[in-house]
C-alpha cells in the first residue's frame, strides 16, 4: 500500500513538473513570437519612415547663386537660390556644393546682366573654381540656379559638362522673377550626359529672400511629391 502511494506521489510530481515545464515553454514561445512581431513591426515602420527614393541613396544639392545687387531685392548677402538650396538640403539631409566661377560676376546688377548676356550669346563655358571630387558617389543631384536671360547661367552648362551622370538623377530648381522654371530643363541630358531629369521647381527669388516661410511649405510639398521626404 505504502509502495502504491509512493508510486502515485512520484507520478503526480512528474506530471506537475511536466505541466509547469510546458507552460514555461509556451510562454517563452509566445514571448518570442511577440518579440519577433514587435521587432518586425518596428523594423517595418522604420523602413516606412525613409522614403523609397531616398533609401540608400546619396544626395547632393549643387547650386549657383549670386550675392550683391540683384533684381527686386537690393543688395543681398545670401543669394535667393542659395536660400532654397538650404531648404532642400535640410529636408533631405543632402550634402551641398556651391558652383562658383573662377572669375566672379559683377556686384552691380546691371553690369552682371551685361556680362551674362554676352556669355549667353557666346555660348560660353566659364571656368569653375572647384569640382565635386566624389561625384561618382551621388545618386541624386538637386541642381539649383537663378534664371539668367530666360536660360540657365552658363556656369551651369560648365558644371553639367564636367561629369558623367550615367545612373544619376538631376532634380532642377531655380529662382527668378516668378514661380517658374526656365523651360530649358528638358535639355539637361544633352549636357549632363546620362542624367535622368525629375520634375523641377521654380520659386520667385524675392519671396525666397524676403519671405522664406512662404517658400518652405512649397519646397516640402514638391519634395514629398517626388518621394524625397514624407
Ligand atoms: C544676369 C541676370 C539675368 C536675369 N535674367 C532673368 C530672366 O530672364 N528672367 C527672370 O525672371 N529673372 C531674371 N533675373 C533675376 C534672377 O533670376 C533672380 O533675381 C534670382 O532669384 C537671382 O537668384 P540668385 O540670388 O540665387 O542669384 C536675372 C538676374 C540676373 C543677375
């Protein structure tokens, strides 16, 4: 009888342990499952936070912009296009590069228009002061300029002809007397060989200079539409 009692007691203890063990194992499994699904969803949302266009891509904002006396804004210490370039770089986390000519343009607005008019007539390619040494690393180049004589400044042509743009996208943006592009942007791949051109943005320079808060939502909306920010 005592033996039978001992056997029943032993079996009860074994069953109890087995039941506890399986509960522990189950809870671990469900914890793991929960952990995996949490991890999955957080990874998912982290990926969703980075727009597809930007994932793993290196972006450069290259811009040409002039200080001094300018149209409708008086004497400025930061160019209108530069202001828009900063907004783009800040929103996208891009690197920045200023396109500068070896020979500076006159500070006087009128004199500058004359020099620019002649350069356009001559189809000039002014020498640039610096090169983007690691251009091969960039996938997307936001290219900014003021409208000069209904065209891009000739320095922009010098810039476009200085690199191989195969596999790269150019996103043009400009400032001028109105919220317009030059209308020449579709010809960019003729000079920036291999480039794919994305939808550009034209901003009134005076507004960028004097009321930048009215410009930044417009820039953000454009970048959202292109998929560069969310
Ligand atoms: C040489 C020159 C030519 C210009 N030609 C035009 C033009 O054809 N159309 C226009 O709307 N604005 C024209 N502008 C005005 C500039 O496009 C405008 O002021 C621009 O915002 C200047 O940008 P920045 O400060 O970045 O240089 C011209 C300005 C200069 C200096």
